[in-house]
C-alpha cells in the first residue's frame, strides 16, 4: 500500500515541478484558496483558477470515461454487490 501512495506522491511532485511556471502550479483548489487567504493572489485570479480546475476535472473525467471499455465501466458498480446484504 505504501508503494501506491509513494507513486502518487512522486507523480504529483513531478507534475508540480514541471508546471510551476504556469500559474504557480495551482493543481488543487485548496492551494488556490490558501493563496487567496494569504493575499498572494487576487479574488478574480483565484475564481478563474478554481473555475479552470473544476472544468479541467470534468473534462478529464469525461475523457477517462470515453477511453474506458464499457465492460470495465460497469465493473465498479458490481464490486460492492452483496457486501451489505445479510
């Protein structure tokens, strides 16, 4: 389990490092809100960042659904079937 977390953490760190010159690497809306609270970014800029982040998440989720085979998309719904049944 530690390997998966480490892989995600290192990937996230690599993306932040590569994208730091583009908008201060605001990949998470919480970072944007923190920048707003510490007055390192304006309200307008933060709203645009957050809107862009959510739009990017929606487009990314749509892309993930589009490239996933239909039989694999329905598999997630079947994994929990019967778990709570007595």
